[in-house]
C-alpha cells in the first residue's frame, strides 16, 4: 500500500519522491476482505485509510470476469487488487492519512498531523523526537461516514464557539495504568475543566453535545460532505465495527466462462465487429486452438453475447431479486451437473453424480448428492458499512461507495477455486415437515426478531414494501445442516473448519447446500473433499453429525435458549455446538437452530432428521 508522498503530507514544501516503506505483509485477497476501500490500516506508527478505487494504479491489477455477477453489480468486470511490489516499496493501492489527529506521548499535544510539521517522511514530534501516536478514537455512522473524534467539542462540552476559537492547545494524557476510558483525559490550555473519555462511546452523550455526523468520506479524494441524519458513534480505530465489507459472490456456471464464451469475454470481444475479431486472432493464432473453437464461432458468440439478457431481475414481469436469481441459476446447474469436457482454463465448473447407490442417503431425507469437482467463485467487494454489522437481506442503501468516478466500471474482487459437495433435501418430506405448526412456531420468533432488526437499522423507505426476512424453517434447517457437516468434516476428516465454506440454496424452489473448499492461492486447495460425497460415507458422516448435534456441552441452557445469540437471531446454537469460524459462514453465524435437525427434547418440535437422531 502506498501512503501519499510526503510532500502532500506536509503543508507546502518541495515535492519529494515517495519513500520506500515497509508496509507489512498485506496479501492481495486481504485488500478485498480485510483492508478494503474505506478500512483503516496501521503502517509503522501511522494510520491510513485505504483510498477509493478511482485512485488505484491498476496497471498490475489483473482483470477477471464473471458475467453473471458483473451484470448484477452493474460493472463490466472485476479486478484483483494490484499486487504489492516490495522492490519499489509501493503498489497500486493508495492510502490516505486518517485519522488526522495525532498526539505526542511526551508533551501530550493533541492536534492534526499537519500541525506538528514533521520532517518529510517522518512521524515524530519535532520538539520531543518521540514517535507520534494516531488518535485511538474516531467517529463513524452506520452509513459509512467517518471523521476524527471531535476532541475540541468534547472538552468544551458543547460550547457554541467553533473549533479552536478559545485559543488553547489540546492535550491527551492517560492517567494511571488502567485501560478504562476514564483514565484517558482531554485538556484544553484555555482553562476549561478536563474531561475524560468516559461516556464517549454512548450515542446519547454525543447527541447531548450537539455532535452530529458531518457526512465525511475521507477515503474518497475530493468528496463533498453528504447530508446525514444518522447519529454517529465513537469507536476505537482498530475495532472490528469500524469497517464491514459487503461482499457479493457468484460461482462460474455454464454456459458462461466456458469454451468460446469464456474466450470472447476474456479477450473483450463482446459486440466487436467481425473485422476486429479476425484481426485480433491473426495476431494470436494459438488461442483459438487452446479454447477448442473457431473464428466463426467467436464471431457468432461475440454478437450473441452483446444482444443477450438484460440485467437479471429486470426482464421478468414479477421482478426477482437479482441476488436470488444468481443462486437459482447456480442451484439448477448444481442439480443438473456438468461433466468434464475441457481443461480447467476453459471449463471452470465440473459437477457430477457420485458413483455409488443413493439408498443410504435417501433413507436419511436427502434426495441427491452432487460432486462439484471443479469450482470457481468470484467474490467482489460491493461496498462497506460501519457500526452495526449488516444483515442478510438488508436494503443496500446503507452501502458506502468505493469511488466517485463515473468512469470506473469494475469492482475489486478475488477469484477462488476449489471443489465441494452439494446436497439436496427430499422436497416432499421437507414440505411435510416445514408446514407443521410446531416447526413454524419454533422459527417465528427468530423471523420477527430479524424483521425488527432490519427496521431498526434502515430508515423507512416509502418506495419499498416493508422489509423482508429470508428466515423460514427451511432456511434455518439448511443453514444448520451446513454447519454440522462442516464441523463433522473438520473433526473427523481433518479439514480445518476455516478452509471449508457453506453456500445456501434455500427458497420456494430450492433446498440445497454446497460445502466447498475455496482458496485464492492455488496451492492451498485441500482436495479430497469430493470423496466425502460418496453416498455411504456421507450417510455415516450425517449420522455422526446428528448424534453430535443432539447434545451440546452448554445444554440444557443452549437447547432451551429462546432466540439467543448475537442480535437474537439464533436459537439452539452456541460456540460449543454449531457456530463456525467466520470465514466458513455466509450468514455471520446467525439463523441457526439444532432443534430443527434433531427435534426438541420435550418432543414439542419435530426435527427434520429426528428419526435418524433417535436411532443413534
Ligand atoms: Zn512532543
Ligand atoms: Zn479551549
Ligand atoms: Zn453519516
Ligand atoms: Zn450449544
Ligand atoms: Zn453459516
């Protein structure tokens, strides 16, 4: 990551060349998932915010294609974040200084970095020679706005004067060795009483001082403040609530990315005139052969692909949520299968039925197993939020933008490859179970809690017909099933749970889960997970997983908890039983309930797999 050149970090002065700096080992994928646009990153004793993608140098940012996802996110393509170049000490990802406020641990002065007048490329107090410390506290709202903590207003207790008019200098000291906010004291030399940081994390105390969100977006160069009515909250610079990525992903499924279509897309020939296509391949004769196609085919598909399909969800009479549509298409591909016909370069998706007899799994309530022997997933960063973590199915109006430019037609993304096992439940049996009033009743409170959370977090929008929650017995059942399978494979098969991921296919016409390995570094693929999909083996795994799910070391507390867990959107689920590492779960470890698998001990709620669990 490249901090701004030191010339821009001082006020005035001659432009200096960017200094090579040790930036730590930030991996490409982390620039999407952990240190994406708008996230703060500590470099040496300074702090920066990752700048908008319109400022990135994308010369070394390979373009990747995922046509279905690109249409939904309304971009042309995706790019891997530019790779760091340790030789030059720079890379294509830009950062900007944030927060502005720094303090000196020696003289305690607390002021904007520029006011210290540090030597170029240095960040120490010119009077004391001590390394400066970036402000520990920042102010952010749920819409993603972020600004410096308003120390001046805080110590002057809502005084009407504008900043600095008292003529004093601010200092920040920590009294005693305690880590409590009470020991962090702000003082102004103008003589107002000292004020500790105690209470700064309460929204109410900020409101009482008239502190509002100023609508600032310091990650975007030249961004004007936006009007904002949210109540800002103070947070620690390094806290996890300071940045939540909002990721969207899609599996590459046929026909996209395969053979001639993959070639047309990658060579950017969609809609290209025939002459241009012929000329393009005259210079690259080997390509056609490698993709096993002909120039006539390319010309045909270049035209067809330019004419096809409007943005998903827009063309149909009853608009379908485009993200649901993405999953539906994947579900159909997973059910249908796609035998291996080409090399992985020209066929990203290979999915086949297992060889053995399915009777053992049919008896358990599974209708089908499919072995996804080759998978490619593109995960893109659509935007981000701060404060409370975003929930599934929340309206997207909260997303903070990644750039200001109208010319940017891509999003940062990572491409992961792997393999997995897809399981589909028996639709008839599922319908019978999910219409049982006791089952509906069991999940209803979770659904209501979820709706309440969505309402609380999103300002009412008269255009939308009220929030929707995906929570249903089927949804929670499939989700919990995915968790116990991942747990079982990691306990029994030796896969680290964090290397396995779930992908849920729950809806009126979907009842499946995909558990897969997917890593962004090609060497990291574990392999062998498809072997777990052998029907006999999977039946044994499921029996064992259900036996484990029947009991938790926190029982009876865990089993009896009503809508417990983070934000009350879990039932019988805790860290001792079904919760997973966060990298494995696509729903933030919410919407889980063991009861739906194995039934309530009282017998009041039947579990989908109850009979099997009872036999164990
Ligand atoms: Zn100092
Ligand atoms: Zn003052
Ligand atoms: Zn705001
Ligand atoms: Zn538990
Ligand atoms: Zn999950």
